[in-house]
């Protein structure tokens, strides 16, 4: 069990995603892993699931390196560069459920200053 935990810890966020999918699967053992990867991979099956886990790992690693705030500001700047209005961006920030109120306030201020 400890060896499995160490390997999953090395995988980081993608390991947590896989554990969550396996835990919610109605199967056990290798079948649970296989079906979880196939579910994650969508029409591309298990191989697609492996690719998605790899992408999750690389994106989460990048976010960890630059910081969530810097990453979020870069996304907001790209939205503005693409022509989104200030009010629509502020509304999106306010409605986004997965970030803290503190970060929402920082992002709204960032949008107003641009």
C-alpha cells in the first residue's frame, strides 16, 4: 500500500484524479483502472485517458511554478486581448465557483486597472 501511495504522490494532481475516478467506479482492481482511464479518455479510450492525465500533470505543474494568481491574470489578459468587455470579464470572475473571494477581488481590480 505504501508503495502505491508513493507512486501516486509522484503523479501529483493527475494521481488524485485517477484515484477519484477509481473510487467512484463500480468496479474493483484492474477493471476499475481500465474503465476510469477509458472514461477520462472519452472517444479515445484508455490511451486518451493516459494523455489526459499527462496533460493534467503538466498543466498543474506549470500552475504550481508560476502561481495561481499569475496564471489567472494571464488568462484575464488574454480574454481582454481577444476583445472581451471589462464588464463581461468581471461577471465571469464573480460567477466562477472554484476560486477564493480574495483572488476574485484581485482579478476584478486587475481588470479595472487595465
